[in-house]
C-alpha cells in the first residue's frame, strides 16, 4: 500500500504541467501578447515614419547640393505621366535638373533625373502646400515655399506624424518634439497634423 502511494506520487510529479499550471502559463502569455503587440505595431509605424522622413530629407539635400554643385536649377516634385509636377506627394518623388525652371522634366533638353524616392505606404499621407520646390544654383528657393511643412501622417497613428520645413534660403529642418509631449512640432511650434 505504501509503495503504491509512493508510485502514484512519482507519476504525478513526473507528468510536467498540471492543468492549473498550464492555464496560468497561457494566461500570462496572453497578457504579455496583449501588452507587446500594440507596442510592436506602434514601433513598426514609428520606424516607417522615421525612414520616410529621412529619405525625404536626403532628397531635399541632394536637390540643393546638385543645384549648387552643377550650377543648375533643380526641381523636386512628384512627376505625373506627362513628366510634369503635380501635388500627389504620396506618389514617387523625383529630383531633376530643370534648366528652364518650368516644373517639367525634359530629357530632350538635357535635363536629367538625379534621384527618385518610392511612393509611400498606401494608407499613409504625405502632404505639402505646393506642387514642387525649385532650388537655384545659389541653393536658395525660386518660386517660394509652402507656409506649412511637409507632413507625413501614418494611418491610425496621428501622434506619430512628422514633418520637414523648407525655408526660402533652401535649408530644411526636420520636426522634433520640442515640448516633450511625444508629438512632433515644426519650427514655429505647431504640431504636425495632416488635413
Ligand atoms: Ca524643364
Ligand atoms: Ca510635442
């Protein structure tokens, strides 16, 4: 009898998880997933926005540097199917030497493409108040800049929106969270929000 009890005890000891232990494990895993998943998606969105903003900043810098170094007018804009600037900034954005500053890319007139950035995520927004920015050989802007900055707003995460302000001197400034509330402001202190 004593041996039998001991044997039964051993069997139970060896069986690994009891049902209660298993349920607790699953419950903890479920809680961890519930905490981790939204953080993970938010991290992915943040990465996407940061990546797009740095690509756009690189595009603006290349446009300005090319204008200065090549001593040519350089236009940055989304080109439509007739190689003309339009304001669909969520599409591919091109930087090209625009000798006659007419916001039309004309390879036949020796104009050439410098760099192109791919279209953004379909559900996100990228807005700017003008259809183009034209850099002159001095590095400054011809034809003015939009009063509001470039604004990149990811779908469902408005607070993760970021922007770039281009000044008429040709310099550009990436937005930052100047008042530490986890939302980016432009240089004038206005929060970045798309319309
Ligand atoms: Ca042209
Ligand atoms: Ca802020």
